[in-house]
C-alpha cells in the first residue's frame, strides 16, 4: 500500500483546500494510506475536520512567506512519514516540497497542483518556480485553461502537465425548501425576494467591486439582496464601497461558512464575477444544486458553462456587462429554471467526485505501482 503525504499552503475554506480534504479522506484506503496533511499556514477549518476524522495533521504556522526554517521543519515531517508520494497544492507548498526533494532530504514521487495562484506572482516567485520545477514528476491543473497558461506562458513541459477537473459531492441534490427558508431567515431575507449570492475570498481576483456596482444599478429597479460568503484582505474596503454606493443594507457579509450547500439553497441566482479564475468549486456546487449562474467569461469557467445553455457568461471588469444577464434572470423565472436544470445536468455528467477521485488515483498508481 502506497503512502501519500499531502502538503498544502492552507486549510481554510477554499476550493484548493477542499480538494486536499476530499482526496485525503476519500482516496481508496485499500490502495493508498494517507500519512497525513501538512499545512504551511495555521490550521483552518479543513485541518480541524481532518483531525476529527482521524487524519494526522501538522501546521508550520508560516505567517506570510516560508523560509529556510520552514523548509527544515517540512523535511523532518517528510522524513518521519516516509511517503511514497507527496502531493503539494498551491505555490508555497509546492516550492518547499520541491526543495526538500532537490536537496535530497527524502526520496519520493512529487505531484504538484498550483491552482490559479501563478497569475499574480512577482518576478522573483516565477524565477524560484522555474529553478525548482524539475523536481516534479507530474503537475495536475484543475482546468484546461490553467494547464495551457502554465505550458504556454511559463514554459512547463506539456508532457508533465495534465488536467483533472474539479468535482463536487452534491451533484444532483435537490434544493431543500426547509433549508432555503431556514438560511434566508438567518440572513434576514424575505422568502419571496430575489437573492443573489457569491462565494469566494474577498480579494481582487473575485471581482466583488463590479458586483457591488451592478447591485447599485439594479436597486432602483428591483429589490434584490446579496449574500457574500468568504473573507479576505478586501473586506473593509468592500464594506466601505457598499456604504459609498448606498447598498450597505442590501449586502450581507457572512464571512467564512461551513455549510456552503445550505447557504446556496437560500439563493436564487449565483454570481461569479471573477477577473481571472481556475475552475471555482463554489460555482460548480451552485450549478449542482440547480442554481442559475452568471459568470465572467474567463479562463476555466467556460469549461463548465456554455452561454445561454448552462448559465450566462459576460465580460469581466464591467458592471454593465454583469447587469444585463442578472436582470434577465431576475425578471424571467422560466429562464432561471431552464438554466438551473441544465447546470445540474452538466455537473452530474462531468464534475463529480466519482469522476475526479479515480483520476487522481490513476496518477498516483502510475507514478508508484501498487505494493503487494
């Protein structure tokens, strides 16, 4: 049985973090033994859930950027665990694992998953990445757009880079009307009002400022409300923008939440206004529940959404472009129903855990043939 150690930059609420949690808890225990999960940052929600499930976790408690001391601590953990495979997720975790291998601290096969974090890396970070990437045995991107960016823009060898699309565990679930009422009550939203929702870290990438401008344009025409699930460095700035646009009473800042499907069930329209993106898990979960989605036409999003078939796509960085499809959905309940049903079908057929997990298991088995 092959031993796998997962190393991730963080274990807070997020798409990459959820994928680590999913793999660590659902890979076939007859074929793989999960030695544990290492988080560079302090332990977050998914680390707590892993510990509750009996999975060993460590935190290096890195405050910002990892350094030599963190490399040495990770090397000790790897040496203790003796994994056959290390799967590193997100930029800093990848570089530390690459360095551990290059310096000869341990012998293992290395799988890396950078997600979308390369889009904003400075020149020094890209230079470090270029010097260390030869330590990889295989790189797994979450969508074809991310893979192409790494190959075409950063020069990754195409033969080492492959795509495994994100999957979700709620594919085909119907929305519980009881849950819908309960979560709308928690947010103080009337049952008959149109509720928009967005899930994601509050930073530039997610494009919340353009969503706020759109809500300000919608407000004189439609009494919409909006839930924001997630936290991040732009929270205070976004709260200030909401006050400036006089929509502070129409936005609910909920912070990080554990029960994302419950909150999704309260929504009528899911909005993904990202400026750049991989393949966002929250959007896939919204589609799985049959929510109509308005999303920007960037990167991996069109790999899940076909415009006017399984959602509505618009240009990024443009509040007017966002306004039009949201208003179309507000005034047309049949359009909401049609797009929601199509979205659910797309997820059931293409983006389930049942598809994603065996693909990762195949990668692991190809690197290290199963032990007898």
